[in-house]
């Protein structure tokens, strides 16, 4: 469906299904993850596999598939030795998604989102930012602008700001995304403190999620919600987003955990259990549902069942 049609669908209360994890699905199906840049460089040797993954999500019912560009900004690729291939890696990732969209069954109209995260180098064996490799704000803005431009030139339908939680890098990513003139969706990430409270994902801070949600502008973002967050706290996180955003909400949970450079598929929620969460979130007003890292085709089939039963 053209983006304008999808937007009308959302504006009239319709439900949209996103895909599941892309980088983690590459790993699960045998692709090697880069020790410094995670899933970004994997595009180079796995375009056919990427297209197969996107196609499987389309057949599962996804209305929007997301290109494998989450970890492909210059901030990640240069330290990994791919600084001269930033444009190529991202263009080929988008092409793999477009190929799947073009091969979709008759009658299926699918949009391609370009992922733009504010991921910076992560310490090996952890999910924590490596403080020794933190780029300057100027480097961050330049890298985000570069990636946003590549995504637009490569033909994505919208820019998906993924796993936003940092009070400085989020506005820089948002500036880059909005500069493209493409529709922008934004997913915040949260974690639960040991005392039970829900805060922004950043382990270097105990910042209330409301502080991050307040950075979502009143105009320019079509969809906002929660992603890369456990299903058990997604509902609470969405309440923070709703306090600051009046448009369609998105729920895009994950399953398992990250230890650079590999995803750990541990305690991943069962599709039937996630389907119950989807129904709960949709009943509370969420309109965009899908799955993030660790979630698979079976989880997206569950999301599609919820969409189809409420249409």
C-alpha cells in the first residue's frame, strides 16, 4: 500500500503489522555477526538470505518490513573496517527489502522502512556502550545525516527511528530523519530498574522514560511507541509515550538479550503468549504491532491474527 493509504488506515483506527527481528533472524539462520558492528556488515554476504527473511515476514502478514540498516551507520561501520562501504552496505540492505516487497503475493502491498538507530560501539560480550569509543555529537549528527540520505536515495517509504533512549543522540537522529522529508516513526526503549520502576534503556543513567518521550515533537512524527523492550513492561512504557504523543501508538517488543556480537535467544516469549499481549495492547489503543530482536515469523503470524480479528 502506498504510504498515504497506510496513513489513512491508521487515521481511521486501523491496525498495521510490522515485521520481526531482522539482524537476529540473520544470525538465527546462520549468518555471521561482525565482532565490532553486529549485523550491519552481514548484508554483504547474505543479500539472498535477507530477501528470504523479509519475504517470510510478508507471508506471515507484515504490512511494513524494515531494512537491515539498524547497525549500519558510519559510527558502527568505520570502527569495524567498513568505513569505505557505508553507502554500499545500506543500499544493498534496502535493495534486499525492496526485492522481497516486489515479490510479494498478488494483492499484498507492503512498505519498506529504513532503520536508523543511535547505536554506537558496544563493549564485547555486553549490551553496554563502550565509553572508549564514544563519538562526538558532531560525528553523530554527520553520520545520521549520511545514513538518512542513503535510505531516502535507496527508496525506503519511511524512516524508522529504532531503540531511541539517549537524550542527546535521539534529537540528532530525529533531525536527520526529518530532513529527508519522508514519514518518520519512532520507537523508544525501556528497562526495569531493580526496584521495579520503568526507566529509559540507558544503563549509564536512571532517566525517567517520560524525559525521553517528551522529546517526541508535536508535529512531524506519524507513529511513536515502544520497541526493544520486554513484553512485560511494554504496556507501562506505552503509557509514558501516550502522555507526550497523541498519534498512533506502536508496540514492538523483543525476546532474549544481547551480548555483542550475538543475540542470546533465551526465554523468548511464546507466540501464543505474545498474541495475548498484542490483544491487550490493541484494546488499549495501540495500532502498530510487531516484533523486535529475537522474535520470529511465528510471532508476526500472531500479530497478523490480532490485526485480522479486529478489522
